[in-house]
């Protein structure tokens, strides 16, 4: 039966150690989690049979920071009504955690053993003090007897042997106890760390107390949904290019992690590309009136006026900066809503809440026909780079993320997969192409000066790019470079008559950017001449840049 959605008009919040004694406790477990790029929605499920009349139910195990206003409750039977709902926070005590109790008992036992050894140390030291005082008394008596010529030598020898044995035993006790205490103190330190870790990972919890009203006994299922912020997932890709078939297999995978107060054990997990937000309403537009400002009477500028004149631009700049900074903090909700997708992970899985742990899952694979294009920028690098040009012919949008690149089964490196809507075209980098050889030959373009009254400096560039296809088959090659563009009328730039005409000029409306494109047969060498002269006033210094 379809779940009945319950809208809670009022939720009470309390902080108690124990909820009401007259409420029936209901076991609940996490049954489903929907993970978003930032955050998750957790679903707890519990079943029971109600009795006729009003019944109070407790569902325990919710996180301590549960926000009542974001809790959603659903009942499977429309004949059962939901009354008052209250969230009760349960403060955590050591007695609530059996593992903490066990560790604490072990620590107390070790500490008691250490105390026994310390008491034995005190007894041994007391024995040594007594023997020392006894030896002092005997020595005085011996010196006195010797002076009177009636010393009892045998008695002194027996006393000396007795004191020597007692002292040796006391010192041995102190040494043995020191070793034993060192080991016990290590055990105690370990137990203290384990106890601190267990107390820090043990979380306080919340209990949801609700009143159910039914006219007869009915079996129902309760679903409680609430958000958790400390969870995320993001896609990663494996791009596997088959150059012989000119096809690209794009495997989409997901990396999931969470550090909430809960461990997700044996749950159904759904990965969603939706980005839930409280900002779901379009802005309102109001009337906008324009008028001329009234004239301002002229008056002499005072010190305050000058201060305001100086401060106003600073304040305006400050406001402008705040606005710009704030806008940069907004995440781009690419394809939220219309293009959102859910990826149910097969089976039931477990995800721990350790910060340093994450899990990977396979989501979906896409296969595309790819046009292989080798791109070269010879003045910057003499290496050639293979790309795969493809069109997203499917209906799924692909999201931007990292991508591991494989060409004919060989790992080439890591690149970024751009966002790709259905029907869009993209060039994916496939790594260096060592089978395309690139050479740059300087033809010796010479600089010169001209002019009598107004000296002109002439700078010449004359390069030949030699591209050789060492593949066993044809290769489509694109060579890119840029001719300088003058931004001052005193600068004259002319391409040489013998320069190779480009296939594309001003690529993507970028002034001066040229593309030479050609399909080379196996073993073919293609020469491109890049040559121009630049004339400018000799007494002026040239500056260049991207703008």
C-alpha cells in the first residue's frame, strides 16, 4: 500500500535521559540511504501492529543532532492517524555502552595491580630504612665494645649477615616491581587510549516519540526520513580507447564516503545527481521606476565632504567585492531537476563512517564512436597528443570528474572529464602519441632596421614544422599556433608569402589562433611554414600577452 505522507504541524523537542515509561519501544533500522553530491537522506523503518485507540510509540537510534523540522514520517496505512510527535535527546552515559564498561573494568584492574606494586615498594623501602637504623645501632655498640675490649665478634657477624640478606631482598623487590609497573603502565596507557576513542566515537542519540490513533488493530510500517550532511558521492571515469576500432568505452564509477554519527550496515543505497536545496523558488520581479535626481544646491566643500568623496568609492568597491565574493561561493547546480538521475546500487551494502574510508561502485558504461585526432602545438612542445572526438549520443548527461585514460589497454594518465549534455561534442585527451614525430626547423628569419627620420625595427620569424606519421595507417593531425595581433596602429604584422595557409583562422573567435589540419598517410611527412614579419618603432619596447 502506498505510504501516507504525514505533514507535522508541530514537533516538540525535549532533552531527557529516558522517554515516557508508558510508551512502547519500537525497534528500527536504517533501510535505505539516498546519497547526493553533498549530503544524504536516511530512511529508518519499523513495523508494528497497533491497537484500537491512542498509542504512544518510541523509535530509538536517531542521531543526536536530529532536526525536528526536517524529519518526515510516513505511515503505510491511511486508517492510522499520527498525533503529537516529539524528539527526545538521550544523553550518553558510560553505562549505555557495554564496550566502554569492559574497557573501564580492564583499566581499573590494571590500575589496582599498579597500586599493589606501589604498596610493595613502600614496604621494601620501609624495610631498608629499618635495616639502616639497625646497622647504625650495631655500629655504635661495636665501637663501644671494642673500646672496652669486650666486643662480641660472632654476634656482629650474624647481625651483618642478617642485614645484608634483608637489604638484598628489599632491593630485588624494588627492581622487580619497577619492571612490572612499566609493563602495567603501558597496558594502562593503551586501555586509556582505547577508552577515549570509544567514548569519542560513541554518540548521544535521539528518540522520536509519536502518538498513533487507530479505530482497530492494524499492521503498519513507519518510515522516518531525515537528512545527514556529512556524506557525499562523486563520479569517476575510466576511458578505454580502442584505436583499431576507433571506439571509446567510458565506464562511470562512483566513490561514496560518509562521516555521520551512524554506520550504514546492510542498507539499500541510491546515488542521486539531484541537489536538494531550500532555494527552490524563482525570484520575484517588481516594478522598476526611473526618474531624474533633483538638483543639489552648490556649497563649498568642507572637510567632511572631502572625506565622503574619498570614502564613497572605497565603500562602493567594498560592497562590490562582497557581492562578487558571495557569488563565487555558490555551487553550479548542473542539471539539477530535469536532468537529475538516480543510480540504485545493486544488493544491500555497508558503508562505515570513518573519515578516511570510501567505497567505489560501478554505475554505468557507455560506448561511443570516436574520431582520433592528434593535436600538436610545436612552438610550445614537440610532443604530439592524441585526442578522441565524440558526441554524446545517449540520453544521459555526463558529469565533470577525474578520468583514468587507457589506450589499447595501456594506462596513459589521469585527465578531467568535462560535463557533457546529450548531443554535445567533446575532445577527450588520450595522452601522448609517440608515433607522430614533430620537428621544428628554424629557417633563420633575420631582424633588421629601416627608415631615415623615423627608425623602424623589423623582427622576422621563419619556422618550418615537420610532422611525420610513423603509424601503420592514416592519422588525422591538427597543428595549432598563433600569429601575433597588433593592438597599436604603429605595429605592422605581415604573414610571409611562403607561409602555409591555415585550415581555420581565428579558431573559436580567438584572434590570430590558426589551425592546420590534414590526414597523413603512413610514413608521410607534412611541412608547415610559419613565417611573418613584425615592424614597430625602434625606440619603442614591445610587450605581448594574451590580451
